[in-house]
């Protein structure tokens, strides 16, 4: 039985993803016709999953695990295509323009709809109303970490450093940037953001001491934290994370900062109900498999397998909260 790939080996996976991952589900007697389908019950051809991020990051790996399961359940091949750029906005634009027939779908990040709009004009913002949400998938909490050589152990240690802190993020308009900016502003720490296009390059920069600290999703940093190469300074959840139970939340350290990333499966607006139902059923069956549950555990992901209505409610609530916090502290995420 195939195993899902895990986040700790993201660099290797990034290399393999461009070649082998395209045919993750091309086994077990699946259909391998070109995308677009044909006559008959959906699906009759390949279902293309696009990723608005580089290979090896959390969104990429979650997409590959889900594509593998859905492709197997529906008996078709599910190639995964990486289309990084602008925190997923470029990929979202392509998906929005695709034919709404269920043969082009994508896992999208909440931050694209809750945080990125706070960095661009209303005309440039990606709107969730332009897509059909199939299902929620999982939550990925953030951790701020530093290199073991830095000597920092907490947010207050950064405050006592007496220098401008260079912090890496996974991009402009991301949860990593928001969590960091809110923390440094509320703590009165002089800081400079260094955005990267995704978690993998941000992690590499931190390990190479190109930045003082970096905020990333827990799954992206936990291997190096456990290996002692990185020191976690805070997590940005409401309560401590089971995967890092000894790490204090920002709130415990006196800073009211709560930011999380979560993901959901989307299709172009106007996708037929019967197609969405087939995709949802296949996703639910995938979520229930031991392999997918193990994938979540191995990658420090918390299941968030909620309905489209609940996803939309969460997005609306988070957008309002983040906007209020930025206004309160006078923070501009555009620099």
C-alpha cells in the first residue's frame, strides 16, 4: 500500500516532486487519459491538482497526499502541478479561469483570503466567493524559531538583544508575516521582515543564519527543532501544541497574538453539484484511511475536515480579527 510523503524530507521531495509525483496515483488500474474527461460519469479522465507554492512546502505535501487518496478512490490519475508565486494568488487566478468541470482543482491556504487582501488593493485581492469550497482539510500552527547558536530562548530574549531583529517569513501577506509583525510590534522590538516564497526557503535561510528568527508552520521546522538545530521561541495558537508541548504560546508570554494557517479543497465557481459530491466523498474516504491519518501525525497537522459553510465562516471571522489587530498596532504588511 502506498505511503504518503512527509514534510521532514522536503528538500528531497522538492526534487522528486517535479518528476515522480505527477504519477502518484497512476497505479492499481487507474485511468490515465488526459485531463478534461469525456462523456460518462465523472471522472472519466485525470484530475489535475495545482499548488500555489514550491515543491516541498506544507501546501505541496498536503496536496500530494490528498491527490493520491482522491485519485485512488475515484480510479483516475491525479497529477500535481506546482505554480508558485504571490502566496498562491497566481495559481488561484488560473484556477478561477478554468472550466468548472472538476478536472482542475486546488488546495488553497486561508492566508490568501484572510491576510493577503490586507496587503493589496481590493481589485487585486483574491476572493473566496470566486471559488467553490469542497471541504476543509487541516490546520497547521505557526512556531517562531531561532538557531541554536543564537542563545535566544523566548520573545523577551529578543527584546533584550538591543538590536534590530531580522525575521524570515513564508512570504508577504502570510500568517508567518502577520504573527511575527504583531509579536514584534506589541513587544516593542525593532525588526525587519525578510520574506521568502514558502516555508522551505525560509527554513534554509534560518539554518544558514541569514536571519535571526523565522516563523514557519510547525511541520516545516519540527524535525530541526527535535534535532536541536533550532530553538522554538513561541507558538501562535490559543493553547500549547501537542507536537511541541513544552513551548509556550505567545499569549503565555504576555503577547495577545493568535494566528493559524488552515487549508481547504477548492474548485472553479460553478462546478456541478454531482462533481463536488464525488470529490467530497473521495476526500472523506481519504481522510479516514490509516495512511492519511499517519500523514497528519507525521507532519504535525491538526485535522480540520469541516464543511464549506464552516470554512467560509472561519475565513470571515479571521479576516475581521486580523484587520482589527493591524489597525490597532498601526502595522502595514506591505513594508
